[in-house]
C-alpha cells in the first residue's frame, strides 16, 4: 500500500473495488455525512463512538480512503 505524499491518503490504485464501493456508500450516506459535519450532534456522537467506528465496514473504508486521521 502506498500513500500519496501530497495528500497523505492511500493511493487509490492500491485499494480494492469493494472497499471503494463501501467508502462511497458511506461518503454519500445522509446520516454519515451529517455525523462528519456535526460530530457534536446526537447522530455524530453515535457514529463517532468506537463501537460504530471500529465495526462499520463502510465507515472504516471511508476513513481509510478519505479520512483525515490516518493510522497506518
């Protein structure tokens, strides 16, 4: 896996098709979009809670492709 030095994100050529699909589902999900834009709201606190953020395959794929806090 390579990381783009300019953006700090994973190079999309190294990501599988299903991971891209899961990430785009999360990117366009109204609840997830609201949670990312308003992390202090009820929905934001629920979706940012470790139980959700560590177990949701769409959220994890989104964070890996587009997330700002990378831990690779």
